[in-house]
């Protein structure tokens, strides 16, 4: 159980990152989302707790948009909170992949529901397939670590591997406004310099304007049907897009 003081801090964090219509996690939801990580060192638990709180609203959005049945890929899943949240729906088969070994080890946590798997893999390798086999894709703050050509290849691969009716959810930092871009790029450079993401390869940090993303998605066969910015007062140039296969 999360104590009142700790919950207040986490709730505030969740509130700050929440977008309209998708509230932060309640105390019991947070406690359930954090329980698989109980055996990790305190420092890791703290990082995961704040990230989970910040992701809560987006986790609800992904849950609401993604099909309630079928195969869902969380690419660059980190510690796996989003994948775990999505796997609460038993009709989904969820795979979380990340190139960081330590993050995948942490993501597996104490218990694994039967419809959830985590694997260490690059997002490109995880998507590559002989045909349509996925019903949903999630990329949360993951595509910025690869360059523009690799982004295009990954998005084309998702479209080729998408079953009819499949959906793609992207949350990433974009290139505007400039002051937010400068701050987030600086933060990421520091994190990569300190191996914050474990042994994952440090990427080129690719930030693109919204219009360029929409065009790249369109060229890859995805139509952006719903998109929004993360809250204006945050110092992050976050963008959330829900896309349907064209
Ligand atoms: C900012 S973290 C986001 C993690 C998670 N999606 C979340 O929202 O908490 C970015 C993650 O992408 C992973 N990553 C970076 N490049 C990757 C790639 N090419 N394939 C798979 N994972 C990658 C990193 O290891 C890291 O865990």
C-alpha cells in the first residue's frame, strides 16, 4: 500500500502530466502498477514510481484506443509499466521489447500474467515479420533514439505487420517550441551520458516538427486520427498521436 504522503507526491506528478479526459492513476491503481517492482532496489523503485505516475494518463489513453483483443507491441517499453497496464485486458497478448537488458530484467518483475512477455530486442527486430501479425503498437518516448531513416523504416515495418483495424499510438518529443526542445535535448544528453537507460545504444536524438511526423506516418500508411500536445506548462515538447492504418 502507498502511504498518504507518497501518494500525494505521485498523484501531483500524475496530475501535472495528465491530458484532458485521462486522469492520473488512483492510489489503488498505482499500488497495483508498482507491486511487480517490489523486489527491486529502492532507487529503481523510486524512478519507476515517478515514471508510472507520469505515464498514468497516457496508459489510460492507450487502453481506451487500442483493441481489447489481439497482439500488442510496446516498442522501447522501458520498465514495462505501459505493457503491464495494457495486459490487464486478458484478450490482449502484449509483448514489451527494449534494447536495455537491465530494463527488461526489471520489467519482468515479480510476477508475469500469462498474456504478457518481455524480450530484449531492438524495436526494428521485434516488428519485422512475414506478414500482418499485430493489432496495436505503442511507442512511448522511444522513436527519438533512432535517426529519421530508421524511424521511417520502423513505421513502414509496423504498417506491413499491422492486421486490419490495427492502431498505432506514439508519444514523443517534437521539435517545437524551440525552448522546450533545447531543454529536453539537454536532459536526454545528460541521461545518455550517464547510461541512464542501461546498456541500450545511445541514439542520435531525433526531434521533428509535428507536420513532418504526420507526413512520415502518412507515407508509411498511417493516418493520424487524434493528436494532442502534452500539457503546455510542462517544459517538455511532448506530442501524442493515435493513428489508424490507411
Ligand atoms: C525514455 S525511455 C521510455 C521507456 C518507456 N517507453 C516509458 O515510457 O517509460 C526510452 C526507452 O527506449 C529504449 N530504446 C532506445 N532505442 C531502442 C531501440 N532501438 N529498440 C528498442 N528499445 C530502444 C531505451 O532502452 C529506453 O528504455
